[in-house]
């Protein structure tokens, strides 16, 4: 499942997509994120399953444009710690 | 005069129903789903996966109280005691505040499951237009979520936005959709914000626009707003809409036109989808526990 966390407002679209088929719940992204945007919990969208998957915390979901800003310099290459720490490649950003 | 001023144009019809063909005493698994939304609360009781009774009412300021009240109303006259419900699931915005629920499940999963029950296993895309948010969901033939996107940062494209407009134009909420079907489609108002859309509408009324045209402009804006949400996720046939706005022909027909799809007529009140999904999960969780 592709879970999109974030929002769209007048300034653009800001979504972090987590592919729960790929995510193995290893928690490396949780440790890599300097702003503590991610957490690993039971998959709430599939109540009958018991695997753990990563998601964006409720605290950050509606402000990820700002939470993720320190990792996104306006010039130079963008190397997102969450994306790089994810071995299966389950995390992507829309902006 | 005072009388017409105090009329609540936004107030939609509350309802309850008991299935005359079912007897709960013959059922094996009695499960329930309670969807405490920001605007409305639904309780659905299912006997072996069939709807036995339901109630749909307005959410008050107190979530536990709304959950209790709607369940009490659903069970009214059925003689089914609350304790006989084996598994109750809470869902929606106030899902953690349902006192008698064994588990809280997110409304995204419940709406997909509910739409699967209501419209059949061919449904792949579900648009839930709720009271204060809007969710685009993709699901498989079992109603399991395969992708989702949610907009809950503002009230544009939601039921509450429509209530604001019903109140502004003094048109009853049930009639808004039909009234907005004008011959010539006007330019939509702002789709980013209900408050801005309302100020635009006030300006249009001052310019002499008719109520029909202002409603058409707002329904168009709302449809456009959710279509951009759906396009990001991708729309796969069959497509269905759940939530209160599914009853608004003005918005539904404009979404269908923009996306070039048709949404099936709901056979059950589309506001119930979340609670139906919750009750079905309740049944599945009872079955899962008994297998262990």
C-alpha cells in the first residue's frame, strides 16, 4: 500500500509516501530523521495484519513542509537522511 | 421574520432503521461500528455481516456522549442489549472516545471496507467526502486499502463547507445539489478555502448573481478541489463516493464530468460507509480470535 502523509495548500503539495509493501519496519528512518517526523507502528490501515510499518507522526503530518525544510537546501544536491537510510527504498517525497 | 432568521438551513435529516428480515437472536456474531465524525455520528449493528440496524445523527460537542446516544438510538426498539454486541469498533475523528468499543480503527480502512460492502467488490477508488476532511482511497477486491491520500488541513471540499453555503444562501442543504444544476456553468469560486469562497460568493450576490449560479460556482469549486486530490492518487474504475456529499447531485455530477467516470447510485445511506466498515472489521476480528 502506498500511504501518502501530508497535505496540499496554496503553496504546493507536500506528501511523504511510504510503500508499506516494501517497508520492513526496521526503524532506521526513525533514527535517521533529525526532526523525528517518522515513527514505526502497527499498520493501522490493515487492522487484520500485525506487521510494523513506518508512518509520519500526527504531530508533523500537517506541517511537514516546515519539519522537512532543514534537510532540503534550496541549492545543491538534496540527500534526505530518511530516504537514504531506507534500504528497501520505501520512502519518497513529493517535493 | 425572526422565525425565518433562526431556520437552520444546514441541518440535514437524521435517520434510523431496523432490518425487518433479521432477528438478532438467530445470529452468531453480532458486531458494531461507530463512526464518530466531526459533523455526524453513525452507529451500525451487524448480525453475521448483514446490517441489522443503524442510526445516523449529528455529533455533539462530546464524542463519548455522541457515540452512546447514536448507539442507543440505533438499538431503540430492537430489544438487543448493548452487552450482546460481541465486538464494537470505533472509527472516525473521535474513534478513541467510543466508550464501548474494543478497538479504534482509522476511518480510511473502514471507508474502503464499507464501500466494498455497499457498492460491491469491483470498486477500486473511493472518495470519502466527510464533514471536515476529504480522503481519496484506492482499494482491492476485498476492500483492503492499496493507496490513500487525505486532505484534512482545511474545510474546502468538505460537508462543513457546504453547510456554510447553505446557511449563507438560505437554501436547505438537501436542495443545494439540485438547485446548482444550471444550464450554463459559471466560473468556479476559490477552491482553496471556504472562508475565501464565502467572501467571493457574497461579492457575486452583490453583483446580482442568482442563488443557483452561486451554488453552481461553489459546487464546481468543490468538485475541482477533490478531483486534483484524486488525480494525484490516480483513478481506477469502478469509482464510488461515500460521506454526506455523495448525496449532493451538484457536486457528484461535476466530479463525474471532470473525471469522466460514473459513480453508482448508493443503495444505502453513503454516510454509513465508515460505520459499516467498522462493523465488518469487528466481525473479522472475532473470527480471527476464534481461529487462534
